[in-house]
C-alpha cells in the first residue's frame, strides 16, 4: 500500500481514492485544458494534482497492456517456445527498464512540459537530434494508432461478428486476401470515426478512460482466474487431429470420419470435406485415408505436464501444417489440395527476429507518465516510481513473463500456434482459458484497443504541434496552428493521413515492426541523452533520481540498437535514414535555439582529449598535413584587402590540414573592441563565401610589427600549430601610403622562419661572371639610398619623397642600361637630387658627422656581395621571363630573410628585381624538413 500512500493523504481515505479514480484520465498534458469552457477557465480553484498511482502508474499500465498481449502473445509462445519467448520478453523489458531509468533521470532534472521525450531529447542533445527523434516518436505513435485500430477490427471480424465481413472468399484459399480487404474498409471507417471524436472533443474520450482501464484490469484478472481453475478443473475444449495435423472446426462439429448406427455407417461432415461424395466408395484424400482422426484437449490444465512439450521452438514457413509432436502420422506424396482442405495452416513464415519486432510494441508506453509531468503533484518523485513500478508489474512480476510460463503450462502447443483459433471454432485462444467466460477477454480487449487507438490519435497531433511551435522545422510550422482553443486541427489531419497508410497495410504483424523501429529510435536517444549529460557533467545536470549511471544508459542504447537490427535490418536502416535526413535538414534550414547542445559538449571533450594525446614535437612525415596561417591585411573599414588568398589557401590544402586566418589591428583593445568584432565578422563571412574551413584569430596590438610577431608565435593550440605561413606581397612597399610595409614583411618572414624551423636546401644555379652595367648601377643606387636615409635623419614625408625619386630614376635607367654591352668603370661622381639649400641645412644641423658622411656617400663603391646578389636576381629574373612569362602562376623559392635588421630594404629590392615583369608569383620558403621518405 506504500504505492498509494500519497493518494490517501486526505480524509476520508476511501472516498478520496474513489474520487480520484472517477476523475482519472489517460490523456496527455494540455489536452483536457483545451476542452474546458470559458466558465471553468475563470475558476480560480485548481483541481487537486495527481500522484504516483493515478498520474503515472495507471496510464503506463494501460499503455503497456494492449493488443499484443491479447492477440499475439499465445501465438508467440507456441512458435518460439517458452524459453525463447522468455528471452524475447526479457530483452524487450530490459530495454524499456534501462530506458525508464534514463528517462527518470532526465525527467527529474527539471519540468517536462508537453512533448515528453521530444522535449527531453531536444533540450539535452540540441534541436537537430530533438527534431529528428521527435518526429520518429510522432511516427511511432501514429503507427501505433494504426496497429490498435487493426487490432480492434481483427477482434470484431474474427471473434465478435464474423458475418459482418463485406468481402468473402471467392475461391478456396482466398480467405486471407478477403480478410485484408475487410480490414482496410473497416479500419478506414473506424479511423474516420475516431478522428471525428477527437476533433469534436477529447472530453468524451476522457469520460471513457476509466472504462478502458477497467476492461484491461478485468481481462488480466480473468486470465489468472482461468489458469487457477484449469489446475483443478480443466475446461472441455476438444481439438480434432487428422494424423498429427490440426483441423479447423469451422465447417464440422463431430471429429469422426463416419457415424456407425445399427451396423450401418453414414458419412460425417468431415468425410464430405475430404472426399468427393458421401458414399463409402467416393474418392478421398490420400492422407485422410491413411491416417486416423483423434481428439485431444486444447487446454489440459496446469497439472497436465504439457509445459515440457511447449518448451522448445517450432518455426515453420508460410502455409505449413500445424502439427502435434509425438502423434503417429503416415506421410503421403505431395498434396496439391492441401490449401482447400480444412487444415490449420500458418499464415506467415515465423522467425525469432520477426517475433521480436511483433512483440516489442507491447512494452512501449513508458512515456505516459513523463508526458503528464505538469499535472503531477511531485513529478520528480512520481515519474521514476510510477514508471519503474509499472514496468516491473507488467513485465517481470505479474503479466508478460508469468503469462508465458502459464500459457506454456496450460495450453496445448497446436492451439498456441493456431493464431486465429481455427481449431476452436474461431474463438480467441486466450479467451478460452479465461474464467468465467471467453467474452470477458473478447469485450475487454476490444474496448482496450479502442481506447489505445483514441489515445494515440489524441497524443500524436499534440506532439507534432509541440514540434511545429518550436519552429525548428520550417515546413512544419503550419501544423502548429489549430482551433481557437488550441486544438491541433491541421496536425490531426496529417496524423489521420499517415495512420491511413498503416491501415492500408492491413496486417497487424506487418505494422508492429514499423512502429517498433520508431520507438526503439526514440528510446535509443533517450539513453544517449542521459549518458552524454552524465559523462559531460554539465552544471545544470542535477537529477533528483539518483539510481542511474552512464553505463546503464550506454547498455540501454546498445540494446535498443541491437533490437532494431534484430527486428528488421532494412526497417532499421530506413528509420536511421529518415532520422538522418531530418537531422541534416534541421542543421541546414532549421532555426537557431538557445537550448544547448550536448553533442557539442561531447565534441569539446573529445577535442580536448585528442589535443592532449597529440605530441608537442614535430609530427611524423607520414602524418604531415599543410597547416596554414593566412596573414590578411585589413583596410580602414576592416574589410579584407586580398580576399583571394583564402581561395588560394583552399586550393593549396585540398581540404586537408588546418587553416588559421589571422590579422592584426593597431591600437589598444579597449579602444578597438568594436572594430575588432567587425573585422572578425568580415573575415568569417569571407571564409564562408570562399568555403575555407578553419579558425579566425585576430590580435589587437599597439604596434603592427609586435602584433604580427605575437600572432605567428601564439596561433594554434598544442599539437595543432601552423607549419606554413601565407601572406600577400606588399606591392606598395615603396609608396607613400605604406612606407614601412617592407619592414613588416621582412619581419614576418623572419619570425615565420624561426618559429617553423626554417632551414632550406636550395639548388645551386650557375650564373655568368660578367656583371652588367645595369646590375652594378642598381646595386649602387640601392646602397646609396640606404646610406642617405640613415645619415640624413629626414622627416617621414621627406623619406617617402626621396625613396620614390630614387626608385623612379632606377626604373628610367633600366632601359638605357640594356643597350650597353660592357660594364663601364665605376663612376667617380653620381648626380643626386640634393639641392644646395638641403646640403647647407643638413651641414649646419649635424656639421661634424654628416659632412664626412656625405663625402663618403659620393665616393662610395657598392659592396661586392650585394652586387653578386643583384646579379643573381637579374639573371634568374631573365631566365624565368624567358621560360614562364605567360604562365598563370610562377612558383619561386624565396631567399632567406636577413638575420638582422640591417639590410632589410636591400632584401626587398632583391625580391623586387627577382619578380619583376611576372604576372602572378608564389614565393615559397621551406622549413628544411623532408615530408617524403623512402618508407612513405
């Protein structure tokens, strides 16, 4: 009675319990509120909230005990045997028990509003998984409605009123086809009628909820009463056998070949079925002649010892005879008329995997309590207690497992394998066992399946409405609307259409595996959500239900996946494909939701683990990948100056390796905060447009040179650091707007070389020893300009102008020098652009040091090493122009940058001469480490 303790917290206890039972409803949260009128909405007094027994235990009990128990469990025991049936039930019940534990942990972590499992998964694993699994759960609930309706029609046409069939078999053996057509017609009519009831008002369904529950409970009690009675007084239910084959008693009464009276024999009805006449001389079936007719008891009782015969499986193909083991039989040649004779034949080919798929829907329904959390007095206590106790009650203690043992101990094996009760004159097998009458089970199962079908048609549209109102799937938004009181009209219409597809299948055994796939998919992700939250130890994961562990959730998830492929591998792949398509659609077109993403947290943990595992040293050559740091320049509007660098990066990497896109803003972070955000957004949008996958890293530094140094040194994380630096050539290194870009460029090259361990092997190129006049003059001008800028200490604007004048003169002298054939002697005097006023002013400003410096300037001679470098650059430039002037891209080995700052401007001049006249050049400086070995 501890289970009902909280139901009896008011006096008088009995009246309180009866009042709650009278107000019992099996509808999901939010359904009853839609049906309240205006007057009841204004009432301030709230109805008392439900406790564990009324709110969770009874709804789960009613959902779990359904059509499969009454219509298919005896057949499953007969075909699979007691042992394998026990294994099937144990696997399915273990799966739901582990899922219930995970669900209890999630449900007690916070309030679960309308949507149930969809809400739990979407808020735990993100909208993509939530939408995919929510739709799978919706499809499973919808097909469950189709299964319950088909079960209702099967009970009606097979056991209540067989004469109501519209289609009759036109030929022998056509009964199955006619039955399918009748199921389609009656199923469609029943679906429309139930949809109208739900549309008009679910309050009528609510009124019948207690009736449906009472039918289930009374049916279970009648079965146990019949089992107890059969142990002392077995019922007289004869079964007719011809040889070892079971006969259908729909067309005859007496199990005899002929009647003998006063030494005269008369043909029986059975004789007329197997012979072409009633005379003794008539031609009869060979098997009928060779074998005798015997009668056995269909339900010999629990003390008969039939349990041992039913212990093992008897799998057969479609159209096989239902035969009793141990009965003598004379085999005959191949029979062509077997399907037209009154034999009991199997309708489908049975296998262990098929039986798992058919049975699993009988253990679903564990979400009934979590869907009603808003109506519970203490949801965090009631949901775990009620759900787990309902599973234990229905599965392990009183119903499924005990029914398997009792059915195997009380009922003959041929009757268990007789799916539709052909040998019992068309009566329900489990009904013949019940006491006091078979009609208790027939009527109880009929109303039970009706109630379950109405509940599915009530709950599925609201689940779809919850998904549509979240807005994560754009094309489903129309189904979030409904009537003025919130009833999901459009969602109900879609549910009816999908349910009709299940009705058109018209076979309970074919529909059950389909909804098993969707429910298993849902349970799989409930376990995954609990396992992920537990492993990540997220701060908001604090469930009150403490009896859970991530290993249990992982075991439940694995068992769900295994059961999916055990039931049907192609149904499992189809369900996964549907869920995958929904997932990718939501990822591509779905709305952004601030629900958190457990999968992202799992990815972060996995990335952290992988980074810690990556060694900090250089990777092995087999594992080498281009990890590029792209240095971008930004303009005054924080837009990228060279956007094609990212496209070129993607071509270089070919989708492999790491890409870090970096840039530097000059200033302080407090002042440049908004500009830095805008620049980062511009870079990310450019990366998206160029389809360059990587990371963006922006540095704000007081000095552009220091910022670049910091970026090159600090970019990357752990073992994921760049091994290649890509930057644009500073085309305006001599222009007025960017006079010091050559220093930044050379500095970047030096930092990159040092950080990447530069040390490159360069192929020697033999050049001529004769130095042209142009080479000599260009080298001299370069050195004179450097010396002048150092000695004169001019202002910034003057330096820009002087550097540009020297550059213009060098360019003009290039064409004149090409006509000379021999190099002239070293010139004694060089005409510069200095005026008298400048020289006087400079002499008075720094008389002691500058005067001697200027004398040296006009008499200096170029350094021979610089002349040799310039000569090499000119010759290489000529060779490249001769061979590759029309090439779209020229790859050149970039000379090593100077190790100190002296000579930086000379280095830029060498590179300028080396690439002069070329359209597009890529300068490459290697790290000196081989990435191709003899073993790779």
